[in-house]
């Protein structure tokens, strides 16, 4: 994942200069703070944010909490971590939708920010994780394609979409949609508004009317994280006209800088509530500042990894494989294909490594070697085999291999590499015969003996 790659690398280099210091003084942290300042400015973090951040870090670093520490260098890094978290809001801010249904969520933002897609992602999130009945409606009369897009996305995520008559005023559409939501017992109504390339009087006047009619419980501003400071200033202008309750930061997976994420809270005064970390419809995550900071500083994000495993892994298939291996029934190519599919659901190797502490440097190697493409190739090869061949790879002779590679559009070398990888995994599985495999899978799938530290209320303290 490219997220904050440049910033992470620059900060890592800066911190190496101070991590081993026996004591910390104004003189020996000055160079580090100068490097951190350059790293943040190059990441397009707003200058006022950088100044405040460095001032707080310096004040705390020269205070008693570092002077009295057994490991001043490590304590300095903890201060940086805490202050970065503070800059981004310190804690997750959930949606306030516990009101008389339907709770109305108004989606606002500039054109091209990902507003319509984010509306659908949010609908899916509320439906699947909060078991809410959701309805969506578009009041974007400027872009007929946006109305059709929302209808298609609503069908994809399995929620109702109120039909928009492009001849009606947005306020009329909203009144009809709210009435329909009540009639259909929808608990949440998401309104996708029109975006603009720039702020103008007509646009803001229309938005004011929409806001007054909808009376939203949540008004979210969608920002493309790669746009930079301009988007933050626009969000600030929006907030002066209507009361924004939070930010959705999109395309964070492609943002190698990170300036918007680090600046948005202080510039707009509003919390980031969700982040978009991919193009898939399930790639919207609640924003946890402390977790993102941990990833920026190369410390991983185990809590998010655990939640991903609990939510995305097919528990029935995992337990079936565990039982099969425990009985010594072997690990065939059907099993390998299922494991590849499970890995892809988790966001691929890059998505996993990004969240494992200490593995941030390996992440780039994973993406550079096109692991995702290799996984897809392996799946195609396995799909080209007969059921007998998948269960007994030993029978793959020359003629069978030629048929498989011709059918999958791959080479004999690709097939041989797959067979070699399968053999290596089979050997590993054989070593886990008995209770070892079952215990491991039980842990991964949330069975007995496994506790999610986040859901049990454990939080990290400095």
C-alpha cells in the first residue's frame, strides 16, 4: 500500500538520529525536529499544523517526562506518536444516528471527490456492520450519470434507492424520499448532493435549501486526500454555511504524502469519521487516529488486522480446513485456491503486511513483486485443472501440464512454480497435524481462547 509511504520513510530516517540517545537536550533534538518539519511540509501538511505540532513535541521532549525516562529516545518517539494522534483527533468519532427514523445523512463535497461512491460504501457499512435498513437518494441534477450510478451502486450493496425525477427541485425530491423512507421503515436515508468544481453563490444557496429541508443528523464532507490543502479550505468554507459534522477522506490508499489526513481536523475543526482505502465497495473504514499514526510510524495496526480477520475470513471454510489437516487428510490444490481467495478478501499481502508491526519495509517489496497478480495467475491455473488433478497434483505429467497451461494462458514455468509452492505448504501443514492446526484456526476465526483487545475495551496508554 502506498499510503503515506514518503512520509513514513522520511520520519523513519529522522528518528534514527535520536532513538539511541542516552539523554535528550535542545541541541540534540533540533536536527531531528528540523528533519520532521521538512518531512511534514513535503507531505503537504498545512504550515500552521506543522508549527503547532513541533512546538508541542519540543515542549514535551524537553520536559520531565523525557528527562526522567530510562530510555529518552524511545520516550521521544512516544511523544511524537501521541502528538500526531492529537493532531488527527485522538479518538474515533462514530455517526450520531440514534434518532427517530429515518436518520438523514447529507453527503457534500466537490466534484470528483468520490461522493457518490462513498455514499454507497457508507450504506453498505451501515447495513452490514450495524444492521441498519438504508435508503439512498440522489439530488444531483447537474450530472444525470450520478443518479444512474447511485442506482447501480444501491443495487450492488443491496439497499433501496429512491428514484429521482431530474425535473423536480432537490428539496422536492428530499421531501418525497423522507416520506418513502418512513413508509418503508428505513432507519437511515443517505442523500447524495451535487458536487462542483468551485464554490459559487448559486451552489451554496441550493445547498442551504437542501440542508434546511433535510434537517440531517449527520452532514459529511467528502475530500479526496490527494487534492491537498485546497480541499481543506473548501471544506472550511462549506462549514461556514452549513454545520458539517465530519469528514470522509477518500483515496487514502493512493496518497503517498498524507497532508490532508494530518491537517483536516485542525483546518476544518471537524473530525475525520471515515477513510476510503481502496476502490472496492467494502473499502470504507471508521477512522481511528491512533491506528493510522501507528502505521505512519511503521508500528503496524494489529487491531485493524484482527477486525479484518474476524469480519472477512470465511469461518466455516477455515474450520473445515483445520479439521482436514488435523486428521492428516492432506492439503490439496482446492485448499490452496481457497486460501488465496481468503487472502485476497483481506486486501492481499500488501494490505496485511501494512498492518503487521515492523513489516512496513517489506510492504514495498510485496507490491513491487506483483503478488496480487501472481495470486490471480495461480487461481487461473488451478481453475484449468480437473477435479482429480486438483486433489492429486502428483498425476500431473507432461501432457496434462501442456493442456492446463494452454487453457489458462500461462507457461509450464508458472505451473511448476505453483506445484512447488503447493508442496511447500503441504509440508508445513503436515507438521501441524493434530491439535496444532485446529488451535491456530480457532484463534483466527474468533473461537475459544481468542480475544479481540479492541472489542474488550483495551486501549493503549502512554
